[in-house]
């Protein structure tokens, strides 16, 4: 795992996350990048992990530094049995603390059930479930009361809606039980754990002008896609001072697709 650190300058105005330190996994693009930028805009120093998009990660880090916050980029594969925890420990060492963990890194396996290979099953469960548990376990050793663990799931956990996403849906469904368990295990420490379940969101993985975009819009009550910033706003709220009484909860942001 490699890392690149950043500046220590801080703006003077008070912000809800001023003085906090966060780690966002899979923060180089899409929803993860939007979350990293929003947490920094709200005052946090932010570390983010990436696997292959080093250039994109550095761009996000520069945006964070432009707000006067510290940034750290970490190459860490969430499919690894060791790197999720190592990323947590490295972020805590570099920042001197860790207050917020956002488990965002993900993959999107899809296709006929008969074509699923054991290797793909293992990797998906490692990235979506094992990495979240390992990172939260590591983060609990660094967080004090007021710590926040926020995990990004999917509305497909509740209603797959189409064939070909059994593995993805199953891995995201596991996050509900994991989050509720974390809420109980971390509650005595004053640390909250919550789940955000996006629906169709305008990213490279599922663009709002893509082949399936019209069908997604038609299926939603609001007839729209999320913007990555919509998800980031919910994460920022759950990470902030006004959400101290929220834990073990799941919030589905899918423009009413599942209503």
C-alpha cells in the first residue's frame, strides 16, 4: 500500500466537521469522490483509497487541499485480507486521529447466474462485506466517542428488479445486518454505524445518459437520477454533529424507485 500526504493549512471559519479526520474507501471517482470533497468542504481532513485510478485520486486530493484541508491518497485493494485495515491505521497515523470511516469501495458484478465464477463470488463478498467489517474493526480502535461509520450499500439489496444481479444484491443485503451489528458493538463506545443505499446515480458506472437510463427514470417516483452529491449530502449529515442519535439505520436514496 502506498500513500501520498498533503498540506496542513486550515481556514479559520467554523464548519460542522472542523478538526475531524475521515477515510473514504474508493474515493477516486463517482460517489466516493463526491463524498470525499463534501467532507472536506464541511471541514474534515480526508484520506481516500484507490486501486488503479491514481491520477483521479490525486485530483480529488488536490481539490481537498484547495479547501485548506489535509488530504491523503492510499493505494489499497478492498479485496485484500489485510489492506482495508492497513488503510485505516495509516490514515489514523498520518492525521493523528480518525473520526469518520466511509466504506464506499465497490464492484458491480452482473450477468447470468450460470456464468458466475467462484472467484467473482469471493472477490465481491470480500470487497462489499469482509472489507467493511475489517475496516470498521480497525477504525474502532482509533475512534473516540462521536465516531462515525457510514457504509454505502444499494437499493438493489431491497429489490433487485431485474435478472443478473443476484451476487451484487446478496452482497449489498449483507450490509444491513452488518450495520445493525456494528451499531450494537460500537454503541458503548459512542460510535454510530449507518447504511446509505443509493439507487441509480449519475456516475461512470451508470451514467444518466446511458443505455438503461430512461428505464431507470421511468421506474422512479421522481423521474430522475441521483447526483453523486445527493449521496454525499446524506453521508455528510450522518457524519456530522446533528446525527449523533442515529445508528443502525438504513437510508435508501433512489428517487422513489422502491416505493
